[in-house]
C-alpha cells in the first residue's frame, strides 16, 4: 500500500483497469481518513479545521458498496460503519433554531464535524441533502441481509429520506428552491433548467411521505436549452459536473423522459456529447490559456487560484476562487479539473483514458494519497511550486465521490445495478415520465 499512496509514477502507456483501480483506491481513502470515527461525519476538504459537508457524507455512503466489493473493508464492519453514521444523522437536531442540523428533514450544507450542528451561517441545502439521501438509499438497497445491523441500516436510511418535506421546499411554487436560511427564509433561486437538480426531482417525486407533484418536474424541464454546439446536438449545461452527478446513481442508458423522447436522445448520450464539447472547447482554446488541448480539458465547479487580475504576456487575465466554470460559454480562467474528466469515463472512455494518461504524466498526484489534485491552472504562475503553476492545495470530499463511483460504474456498473432495485428511485423516474430500457 505504501507504494500506492506515496509515489507518483508517470505512465508510458494508456491506463489499464489496474491503473484505474489504483486511482479509485487512492481516491477512496479520503472517506476513510477524513471521517470523524465518533460519528461518521466527513470533512468538506483537507484544509485543517474544515467542517463536514453533508454532500460528502452522502457520497461516502454511496461508496460503501465499492469498499466492500473491492475488498477494502469486510461487509460486516462496513455495515457497522454505515449504521453508526446513519444513526448519528437521525439523532441530529431538526428544527427552525439557527444552530440545529437541519429543518423539515433537510440538512444544512456544512455541519460542525464534532457536534453535527450547523456550521457558520450556511444555507439549508436541498441539493446537498439530496446527495445525502441518495447515499443513504444506496446503503439501504445494498445492505439487504437479515442481520440486525443491515436491518437497522434499512430502517434508518428510509426514515432519513422519508422525513424530507419536499412540498415545503417548493415554498408555494412549482419548482424546488435552492434552500433556506433560518434568519431570512427561502433562497430566491430555484432548480430550473438542466443541471444536477435532475436527481433532486427524481428523489422528490419518489417520496412516499411528502412527494413532489408530477407537474414540478415539467416545471423543471420547461426552461431546458437544446443547442447545437460545435456541430453536436445536446441539452446544454456549462459545468461538466452537472452532466455527471445524477448519473452516479441512475443508469440513464436507454430510458427517456418526454423531453428526451422528443429529441431522440437520453441523458447518458447527452453527457457523452457534453464531454466531447468540453474537449473541443479546449482544442479551440478561444481565450488562449496555457496547456489546453485534446488531452487537457475538464471545466466545472472547482477550486481556483483566487479572485484577482493579472497581466500575462500582455493579456489582462481575471482569475477566480471556487467557481462554477463551464464550456464553451464560461466562466473560464484557465483552471482544469482532472476529477471531472475521470467522472466522464462511462460516457466517453475513448477521450477520457488518454486524458487521464496526460494528467498522470503531469504529476498531478494520480497515484498519491487521495488521487488527482482537484484542479490546476497552467496560466497562473506560482513561484516555488513544483510545477511552476498553480495547483489546488486541498482535496474536496465532493470531488472524490464522482471519481470512485464513476470508475466503478465504468468497470462493473455496480452502483447502477444496485439503484435499479431502489424502489423510491424507480418510482421517481416513472413519475417524471421516464420509460423504456431497464425501466
């Protein structure tokens, strides 16, 4: 293991299944090492004193089947870890008080990693709660044995999910709000138009206790933008992660809602097209950033060099901190995210695998602890940096899950096969109008 987590060897060939397995394992270690063993809460990022991220906790739960099936932890102990995490979350205080852990079944975006209570003055986040629910339902579906631990996992995960009041989260409108603050009420933004909110609606529609009405999904899709970009027809969304996160749990191959039936496509094929659009944008490189090319792409929500401006080779450049970068319409500051390329592996392996090889040769940590550094910027020079340019100093909990889960879906389809047996997910898909394929 020391060889795996402490060396950074450049590959002189395309990555093999064994190489992808090593990347998956080193990335997975984040959830084992950055988790509070007392309660199962997962740190948002590797920065010291960072709070827990509710979305990272959900992704950690979703990786448990991978941990078991890949022989990292035996099923019996993985079940105990899962049970402890779910039990703590169910015991976290819910209510309108500003220092609770959540309200109406939803959770705050960030929690104190020791107490589980709201960190900072962050928002009650519907999308981050959805990732938690998806992870909990993964555990509930996977642990189908008759032991006491596995039975309790199913009971706890189901209760956690069914507690969420999806109607309340709509605040009287047809679509879901982004969230809520106890100090000021609902956030004015809503989940409309194609993005990672697809998972949110599927889970909300599938709830047996406080389900969304079917018309909420129609309202979500009403502002979809079908575009022709670089000669490719697709449902547009700029940041690449928006084409991936719902797909960690749902196998969209061959199943279609009304919108996709009209366009003779499906969301899996759409994500494939989006991956090629990102690559083509990097090849064209309209803003002339350093490093972009056929095997250097991946534009998404990620860490960046920081807010500010620099004149570089006579060109005034603007740079961002954590921001939702996208292609081809930006924002773009020269920052590339390796993890989001890996997460497109099931969609477009023929361009992802050689891009992973290129990133491996750039010594971005493919075989080091936690895997690839989450983002880098070759345009932004940094003195005393081993590379000469900016590389993110931290790893993020929400970047690790897509790498682990999408490598597994590419290799075995494990998560997709598990979630085909998840009753709320299947009900949600059908209520959204999906049909065909495995449905």
